[in-house]
C-alpha cells in the first residue's frame, strides 16, 4: 500500500500510536517513507468541568479537545496534511478504537490522505509490517461500546458526587465500577470483623527409623476424623497411646499428573505478580507496558511481550510454531506431538492473544543484562508461563505412610518427580509441589519408635481481606470491569483514601465505609455486580440503555438528596490538644490522605499536625510517632516529631498497644506462617503476639 512508488516521489505515511516509546520502536521497523507520532492517549474527550451530556438530545456527548493537547493535535493535523496515507494505530481495545475514531474526525477535513485503521498484538517487525500491509476500518461497534460506558460513567459520577459533597464531605467522588469494588471490600471487612475464632488442636508425632527422623500428623482416632477442641482431649489421646507400640500399617504409592497452566491473561498476570513478586496491580501494568512498547536489546529496540490487556489465552499459529521450534532444540523429549490449545472463557472478548514473549529465543537469562530488576522478574514469569504451556505434563509419585498406635493413626506423605515435563523451564514460578521430599525405607508391619508428641493449639481463621490479587480475581469472576480497568480501579480507591493497604491487604477506611453504606443503601440497583457486569455486554445499544437507565436513576438521586441525613458533622472530632500557635483546641479532621489535626481557629489559624500514633520509644526523647510520606513515592513511614534531633523510623504502623516485656509500642505484621500478628518494634525484644492468643 504505502510502499508503492510513483514517478514523482515515495508516498509518505503517517502512523499515529498512543505512546512515544511505542512510536520510537515502530519507526525503527518501518524505515524511510514513514513518520510515527504519538497521540499521548486521548486528544478529544469529555470536559472535566461539567457533565457535557445532552440528555434531551439522545444523551449525545459533547466532546472537546483535551486541555493542553490542542498544540499536539494541530501538529498531527499538519503532519497528516503532508502525508499520502494516515494509519491510526492506537491500541486494539475499546479505548483505542475511540481514540482512532476521534483522530479520524479531527484529521479527515485537514488532509487529502487516505485514513485507515491498523491493529497489532505485538510490536515486532513482522507484526507491524503485516498490519501496515492490511489496513482496515474503524469498528463502530467498539466505538459505541466505549461511548456507552463513558456516558454512563459520566451520568453516574456527576450525579452521585454532588450527593456525597452535600451529605458527607466536599471534594468526594463516586464512580460506577469503583463503587462496586468498594462495596466488595467493605462487605469482606464486615465478615472479617464479625468472625469469631474457634479453638482447635492438632497432634503431631516425631518418629525415628534408623538414623532418619520424620513427623506425622494424627488423622484418625477410634476410626473417626479427630475433632480436638481442647488441650484436655489431646492429652487424653497422648496418655492412651504413649506406651503403645507404633506399627507401619499402610504404605501407598499414587501417581499424579500435573498439567501446565495456560498463558497469562491480564488478571492472571496481576494475580501471579502480586503473589509471586509482591507487585501491586498498577506496578505490574506499568512494567508490562514497558516490555510491550520496546526494550533496547543491543543495537535493536524490541517489544518483548504481546499486548498486556487481554482476557484470552488464545495463541497464534506463528507463535506456536516459534515455541515448538525452540522446544525441539532445547527440550525435545518434553514436546507434545501437537500444539496445546486452551479454551477461552465465555466472557472473554478474545480480541488479543494471551500474554506471551514475542520471541521465545529471548529467554529471561539472555536478555537479563538489558532489563532492570523488576522488568526481568516480570518478563521471567511471562516467558515461563507461555513456554511451559506448550510442554508435556509433569508426573509425581506420592508415597503415603500410615502408622498405627492403638486406636490412633498418624499419616505422613512424601512426593518425588517421576517425569519433570514442563517443570524444566519453571524457575521464578516454581512451587512446593515440584520439590521432592523423602522418607526412610519402611515396610508394612514393622515397628518404629515414637520420639516425641507435639500438641498444638490453633484457632480457626476467618475470611481474608482482599489483596490486589484476590480482588482482581473476584472482579474477573463477577464480570466487573475489563483487563484495562483492574489496576485503575484499585488505584482510584487508594488515591481517594476510600481504601488503604495494610500488609498488602486492602482495608476500607472509615470514609470508604460511610460512602459505601450510603451508596449501597440508596442505589442498590446501580451499586451491584449484576448491573455492572451487564454493562460490559458489547451488544447493548448505547442510547437505548441510557434512556432506560437515567430517568429512574435521576429520580432516586433527587429523593436521596432530600431525605438523606448529612453526616458531615460526625467526621470532625474534638480533642484535648491545644494549638501551639494560637492556643485554641485542635480538631481531628478527615482529609484526602486520612485523619489529621487542625486548629479550630481556622481560617484565622491554619495550623495542622499529624495525629500522634504512639510515644517515641527512644530514651529521654519525649516525642510522638506520626505518619509521614516518602517524597515522590507517596509511601508511608512512621517517624518521631523531634526529627532531626531524633531519627527513629518504623516502616510498620504503630497500634495503640505496648509491649509487656520492654514497653516499646507494638506494630501489626502479616506473614503466611502466622497470619496477622502483633510484634514489638524493639529490635532487642522478641515479643510476638499472634491472633491465636486472643
């Protein structure tokens, strides 16, 4: 198309993508005759200062040039005027299609060039060249789908936000999807708060065979599963069997087939990155964007992964041929005779392939020197997940041994890998499942020695708070949002201080609970999962949906505005503290980033202070520990008000409790072994208090 030469000149083609990094990579691939520019996302959109929806005219949106983008738009119009062809290469999703549609409307009267739409799933020379050779048209259905959600979000937000300003606090905002996510987080918090732990006990025993020792757990007592509710019950069992011979009563071996998982979708990538690497959803998507748009590998700039916003696990025939070729050279014994195809979920749009490396030969180790630490780790799990998905199953052999002592049966199991299969390429994604364990050689009927009993008290664990990984999984399961919105949903809730992160868990703030309660009670038909999921259906006719939705919604907003009692006054709390500037009482107020102290003499006195959380433990200091923010990163830490005289710092939030051993304050921590627990901040004190001890 654009490579065809005329007698006078080589045709000039303008390619417009969304980001500068992508433009830089693609321009190197296309060479002479092509100019690649970036639109920097949306150039034309709804204004921020008003609703801009003509309700009386079929809910038509009133689009404007985004503030600060007029100069860039004019430059693109000039470039288009000098071109013979314009290729709109924004992302292949609803937002990208809308960007292309707006660009087409803004450029078509400014140029004689033929304007076409191109899409691609990966930024590689082959993919880009193929897209340029096969331009298409803008898909109106996608544009209308984006328009419907944009208009609906505007109608919801511009009606609910003023309601919150009036009834709760100035400056608040409410979004259609974010409010449903907030509801889920608040409902889970209620379950956590209402849960009452119940005591139970387990009994382990150390056994010895020759020079080997192993531990087994009590699994049967009097032919029933033991439900031990107290220490007394455990002691009775130990007393009954302590002098009874221990005999190996059963040895069973079972084979287990472990299948590889399909390539990542957006949600599964965010979940794996959160669980394996500790990344937030926002961080995961930022790194993935970098890998997709291009990394300088030696003399070449290479897009290392395919498009990272997808709900599909489909893989192209070209990619399958590539990975099977690599496996033929490196792991021929673990290559299936035919490619493995994974089923795509019913709700998936399937517009893109699953997330995969663009070239299998770019193994994580081969490109490690060109990537920063975070890029390497994320690329590693993407590469491993994709390559392993096209390999043979792994096979495990599990040996289960039962030891009988009187009426008690103890059991221990050990596993070893019989056929490694896809585990050959798993490193960053490795798990306990693939690690071999062993037991000493034993025979049924032989007697072994018990060395020691280990009774242990436990308490049942309540529902866990959502993390980035689990809330994304829940949103995906319920059909709320799309791959492109999972990370922004979490970010918006955090930025608005409706939710905070504590030990990687998402905890609703008092403000978040108040807002969710009002919205859920007043608008149950809007702030629910089924309505939000239904809106994701691309077959909906956008203006018909608006008509059906808006009239009853607006009527309800007006009713709530009249009847809902304001809770503004309840958010300010009087304190006994005096302002150190004017002497008037300080008031505890709720701001954008949480509670703070402000002088009641405002506006005459503007004094504000952080709320003291604990007394500084440093000797003769006398200061208070308050929350502070790291410059540029926004992360919280906790330091002394006497800084720089006192440089005490804690990265864990103090709680209103003090150590019974040394008197320093306690902090709440979390790990997989102990769950949530309280620990003394004193490095020389070993005090630890688990929730099991409550």
